[in-house]
C-alpha cells in the first residue's frame, strides 16, 4: 500500500525529475487500485477542536 497527499501531476516537481517520477508512478500504478478521497481533513478538524478546548480552559 502506498499513500500520498500529492496529486499525480505534482510528483515530477516534488521529486525534481519528471522522467523518474513517471517511471516510478508507472510501476506503482500498473495493476493497482487507486482511491481518491476528497473532503476535509480529520487531522486538521481534531487539531482545531483541541485548540478550541485549550482556549476555553485558559
């Protein structure tokens, strides 16, 4: 299993080499099942709730 918060189109810029990133993605995505999730981040939601609780306690 491989996870990333980067879209496929950004991997070339992120890795600094478009050819290498295309090669890596080609091998990773051949015969794979790709799942894309769209929505708000639970991690950011929980962090905001924690900050709100801390500010109420102060």
